[in-house]
């Protein structure tokens, strides 16, 4: 019995010793935390708004056909330079030539009828005072003459229309420019009904182009006319092109609950490297500061660990234009909360308007929390 009691006591003592040893390994809280800091510096800052858009010619004209018929000739193709009034396509004129001849014949007939009616009216006018013709006869001759003259006017209009339709069979360039799209081939029939069929698209001047960029509603308030724009295109990934904001359109576009506003950017394309339809990744310069006091954005995103030790309590509430950052306290393992006012940001650094000076060090991350181990007074008891 005595031996049994002794073994029980030894096991209990061993368990008690192990618990005491484990308790000594618990962390001591934020008093032993180590923090990484970065200095507040001074330098230039530029804030940009990014967007994407599509390049297009400054002025593009769709050339269509006002008459229906078969295309019998094309005189230009893709990339062809054209001058205003230049013949670029022809539609079979046979039907319209026939219509013109018919209209000419109908006009001649109407004129002959009008001449006859006029002669009849002249006779009735002379005979009526002599009572050789009645007043009714004269009135009837007057009405017939008016109808004949009206018919001449109608037939003349029909002839003008037929002549114009025949002229439309020859399609000419409305502006100087370059053909950037051809949508018909020789032998194809075009039908001008409710809408005008488009045969060509002519870009008036490819040395000047536009970008129609979609800017989000969160950023559009910062975009103004005449702001400088840098952009890239996939065709020249290592080259940066330049432009300028020329118009911010107030009409919104909603796509999948995302509201954007079209911003027009004017681009100089003297080297003709840029083509209509290219996608441009746009960066609009909306603000810049020279020699600004700035801090890394990591300091603004920093959140202390739950067991952090503070030199003074952090504020529970700050204003909308204020931010909370942390400095090291007088004790290096303590944090000193500080409220600052910020300005513009370039995505990596943010301007400090007030609250910090150049040379101060702000906390950007927690490196580690040191664990203090309390050694027991003696080694853990050994079980027999």
C-alpha cells in the first residue's frame, strides 16, 4: 500500500511541474513587440486616374448609297487616300437612266399640253368680249391652263429627281481622308430602304485622333479639361504616348451596375503609329505636388496587433479627411498613435498636409512578438 501511494504522488508532482513549465512559455503581450518603421520623406508626388478606352479618328464619315442597285465598280480600297468629290464607287445606272428618259418624255408631254391649253385660253379670252364664247368657256379654259402649268411643274420635279438618282449612282468621297473600312464588293447589291447602306468609312485626318475613355464615377470628379494624359497600346508596349483631355461628357453609362463617364482625349498621331480601334490604357494626371512631405501607404494601412502596448490610447474617432498612423513611443516596444491630414497619393506614397514632419519614422509592420519564458525553479520532476 505504501508503494502505491508513493507512485501516485510522484505522477501528480510530475504533471504539476509540466503545467508550471508550460505556463512560463506564454507571451507577455505587446510589451515585447518589435516594429518595422520607415522615414517620412520629402519629394515630388503625382496623382493619376487610370482608365481604358478606344482610339478613333477625330472625324470619321460613313459613306452610303442613296439608291439601290448592283455595285459595278470600286475605285478605292482599304487605306486608300481620297479627296473630296473623288469617284470611289459606281452603281449600275441602267434603271435610273431609263427613269430619266421617262421623266424627260413626261415633261415634254406636259409642256405640249400646257402650250395647247394656253392657246385655247388666248382664243377664249378674245372671243368672250365678242360674245362668241361664254364666260363659262373662258373660266374653263383658264382652269385647264392652270392645271397644265401645274403638271409641267410636277413633271419637272420628277425629272430633277430622276436626274439626281442617276447622279447618286456615282458615289464620291464627301471629305478628304483615308478609307479605313470597305463593306461592299463588286457585284453586291445594295438596297437603300429604311436606312442608308454603308459602303465605306473614311477617316478625315489620322494625324489627329481621339480616345473615348471610360472613367469610373469615383474618379470622374477629379478629371478636368486640358489635363495631361499618358497612355500605352498593346502594339507598342514599351512606348508611352501623350494626349490631353478635351471633353468630359456628363452622360453616364451603366454596365453591370458600374457607372462610368466617357472622357474624350485628343491625341497627336503625326507618325501615324496609332490605328483606329486600338485599346489604350490611359493615365490622367489630376494633381501633382513639388517637394511634398510624404509617407509610404503601408503606414496608412498598418493595423497594430491585438496585444499591442500604447504610449497613449488611440483615438476612437477621427474626421473624414484625417488618417491614423503610429510612431514608436519613448519605449521602443510601445506605439504612439498620431492623427494626420493627408493629401494626394500616387499609389505608393501619400502627401502629409499636417501632423508629421520630414525625418519622423512611422510604423509600417509588426516584425515579431517576443515570448518571455519563465524558467521553473528546478527541472521538471522525473517519473520513476
